[in-house]
C-alpha cells in the first residue's frame, strides 16, 4: 500500500514538473527594459490625467463673489 501511494505521489509530482506548471517564464533584458518603460509611460499618462481631472472638478465655492455680473 505504501509503495502504491509513494509511486502515485512520484507520478503526480513528475507530471506537475514536466507539464510546464513549474517552469518559469524568463524574459530577456531587452524585454524587461521595454516592459518597465511601457509601465512608466502608462503611469505618467495616468498622473497627467488625474491632475487634469482634479483641476476640472475644482469648482468655485458658493461664497465666492460672482464677478460675472
């Protein structure tokens, strides 16, 4: 019984390791640099959009005198 359990365990572990579940995706230095650059560009765009949205939502207070009259 122990040998069957041990054999089943070894078979399951070997299937997991050799089927690709335990493999890592390695990326080259060039790909890594490109990914980091894309992320930084996206972050800078988001910062600019958030800043613009902040100033667009900044409405005057009701207590501000109306100078348009």
